C-alpha cells in the first residue's frame, strides 16, 4: 500500500507525461494557490445530515479535497453530491477503503453511533487520519480500542466536539490553573435533550424499506432489526441498538469543558435514576431497548495528589440543578437552549454555556475583575481546519483539540453513565407472600468501576453493556 507521503512525493517529482502536464511548485502559480500535492484527500463515511455539514466545514479549507462520498441513503446524500460533483460515490465504506486506499489521505466518519468504531478503525488500520463525530463510539470497549489504535497506527485523530476548539474552554482552563476557584469538588451539567422520542420502546409497525436506503449497511454491526420509519434519519438516537441517547448526543459538548478544565480521566463509581414517559408509580413500564425520557447520573472521580474527589452530576430531559446562590435572580443560568455547566471549587465557581461558551465566574461581577494572562494558544482556524492542518503536517507535528487520547477517556466517561442507565432496569425476580410476582431492580445501586480492567466490580450483570456483540460479518 502506498502511503500519503509516498503519493505526494511521487506527484512532486514525477512527470505525468500521459496527461501532458507536470505539477508546478506553488510559488510559481501565485500567492494563495494550493498545489494539488498539498491537498488532503478526504473520504466521507456518512455524507448526509451531520456528515453534510462536516464536509461543508472541511471544504472551507483550501487544503481540503472532498474526494469520496460514502452513504447508504440516496435521499440524505443528495446535497453533498451536488456540492462535490467530482467526488466518487460509494455505499459500503469497506469497498471504498479497499478500492481507493492509495488515494485517500483521511476519513471523516459521521454515521449513526453504532457504526463509528468499525469505520474509524478500518481507516486507521490503513494508516488514514480520522475525524469521528461525537460520541466517539457506541460502547466503552470500542472507545478504549480506538484510543489505543490512534497511538499504534500513528494517525492524526479528532472527535467532532467542536466546542473543544473554542476560546471558552481555554479561558476556563487558565482560570482554573491559576487557582481562581481552588480545587473542584462538584460539577453540574444539564441539557434539554432529548428533543427526539425516547422512552417509547421499539416501534410496533412494520414499514417497507425505502428503495433509496441500503438498510443492511445502515445497520452495520448492530443486530438484525426490522426497518421502521421512526429510526431514519434522526430518531435512531433514542434506541440503544443504534444511538446513545441524550447523554451520548450532548455529553461530549457539555461535559468536555469541565472534563478538560479540571483534568479528569476515568471515574471509579456511577449511580443514576431515570424515568420513562410512560412510567407511573404503580405500574412502571420497562423498555430495555429505548433510552430514557429523562435521567440523572452521578459519576465519581477519585482525587489525585491529595486533592478531593470530584462528583459530576449529569441531568437531561428538562432536569436542571438548583441555581447557585451567587447568581442574581434575573441572571441567566446556562444558555437559552437549555444546557449549561457549573463547576464548584473550594474557593469559587465557574459557569458556562453549551460548548464552553461565555464562561463566567460567580458572582458574575468577578469575571470583569479577574485578569489572568492568556497561556493557552487559541484556535482561530476552528476545529475542522485545525484537524486538516495537523493531518498535512503529519502525526505528532501539530496539536488538535480533541485527539483520541483525550476524546477516548471522555467518551468512556459518558458511556459509563449510559451503562448505569441500562443496568438500572436489570430485574431480579422474587415472589411475594401473596403469590403475586414482583421484582427487585438489582441495577439500582452504585456501580463500582475498575477502569484498568474495564469492569464493574460489584454487579457483574452490568458488564454486558461494556462491549456489545457485533452482527455476523462485522
């Protein structure tokens, strides 16, 4: 297999007599012109929906060439096909990588969550740089494997949590490192998601598969499932077989600022509570295949170097924490979209909006009073172009904001919350004295986590959610 660098060197030094031209050095062609040999050939796995907007962001760089489009749904990919008419079209990313690997430099993965890991790993094994939408993977084991693969194959990696390249999280880090709020002890994170159906159970109808959709390829490594129109193109997020719920969707955007600011790694314990929209106190409905309508998750991070433990409390579905006393009655708590972050330390508090935007110290009057020097470089080019530039520079030459070495542990933390939510309804049967069948919900306890072994140590049944079984052929 020819590597990216080999191909570029070939193009720079070899006369293409058959085509009747040679590649001319950039300085000869004029200021601002980018020679074809200096462009990053990007292949998209998932080019509709979020993939469409990802490709648009990549195309803003003069150094990016959208060379290949792979998508299983002709309806979803139509705009990308029109925008990039010279890109070659595929349905199966495995076929694309097999046939085009010598022409591909980097791969963008923007599929439903259940296909992130398999597509990304296949590209990395070929030495391709990868950009993968959040959350990085569908389960904890996959996140660990991609983290290790990035180091093994020495490729440039970036997860698609674009707020990680914003100024806000860098300002928060600078405040925290300067000791403005002391040592963090408690973190509150919340979102209005889900804004799609959750807590409903599997759809009861059977719908015909649209002719434009390759349903088997859409399923990827997920187990065989009957097609329902409720799944595609968006509401798959609410089903554990394909998505990771509200926590998976928004956790990488909201937990990231706190995770990076405080310097968290792996939790050692998790507990949760949740509600289905159909749940009643006297007749609880149980939908193991569907993510909850609202949930609360508490993750504990062990203190390091004599510092206190940190508790991170996640809330979704409209749940929000109590307003801090230092915040004025008419001041905005979080953002207008329904999300926010509050970090409480031994000396003060930091608050921000989704993506780490608009960080403030509490009381907010302190924000203007503080004068901490800027010590962390900003990313004026943005999250997407940052990755492109790092790919062209080569592995280890330029920093990115969310490499898998960081995004992997962050994703594992988020998926640990989902593991607890799924274990919540593991039932242990018992029979009452009246003879009526009842249940103990054995999963409704604090789960203790051994990160090194990727194992729950006090409730073995919960470990079924660490690593899923792939469908045959995947």
